[in-house]
């Protein structure tokens, strides 16, 4: 978890590369960690308000066809306006939006497919 932009910057600085992991590696991401494992992720401020700023960034898994909406059942982090913007972005980029409610996990293969 944490801040997804800082996380991707740190992974870039470490020269982290998914393709260098062993094929049987289990990689776990929670919150920001799950977000960056998609092809794209969002960074949003003031999601409890209809007037907020959102930016989309490339994730660390370009082979994934997903964008993750984390904490999707928690109105502290996710508003209907945020959901709409992420859905629109996903449609534009031909991505599946995977909604991750609190305390729920998904198992994805190396290409991010369930």
C-alpha cells in the first residue's frame, strides 16, 4: 500500500522488472501495490468531492489489460464520480476495470488475467 506514484518511482529507481522474476514467483499487491500492477493506474485527490483532480499513469505491467479500482466499497476513497472517470478511461484504453473492495483479493496470471 501507500502512494502509487512514489511506489512506481521507487521501483523504477531499483530497476524492478517483472520479466526478470521466476515464472513461479508469487507477487502480491495491496492498495497502491495492486494499482501499479495494472497496465495503468490513477492518482486522485479529493475523491469525496465531485470536483477533484485525477491523473492516469502507466503501471509496471504493460502486458496487463487491467486497471484496478481499489477500496471500491469505501466512500472515503471512492466516489461515483471517480468510478465514472476510471470506467471511461478503461473503455478508452480497452482495459478491464477490476473493482477491489476492502479485504478482497484476486489471483491473476502473469498477464494480469483472472
